[in-house]
């Protein structure tokens, strides 16, 4: 709780001390930023989908399936 309070206060001081930039962001730059954000979110979702089981096991505290030895299948002769 204390760390988040310090971070919040530091953010307020930082934002309060800035001067106006008088800058212009054209529509092409804004569109590129939206695409970057959308692509990052989509990539994170795909990555989470690929590693969902490992992520779920780690959150629940179970050992991951890859760390347990696999049972050997008997061979036919």
C-alpha cells in the first residue's frame, strides 16, 4: 500500500510540474498509435492463449504438467 501511495504522489507531482507542449499529433500518428496498442493487446491475448494452462497452474499453485515426468507407453512386440 505504501509503495502505491508513493507512486501515486510522484505521478501527481510529475504531472503538475509539466508545462504545456503546444504540440500537434496528426491523424496518421494517432492512427499508428492506436494500431500499436491494438496489436500489443492482440499479441498479449494470443500469448496468454498459448500458455493458458501454465499460467493457470502457476496462479493456482499446482505443479505444471511439463515438470512432471511423462508415463512411458508400453511397446508392442
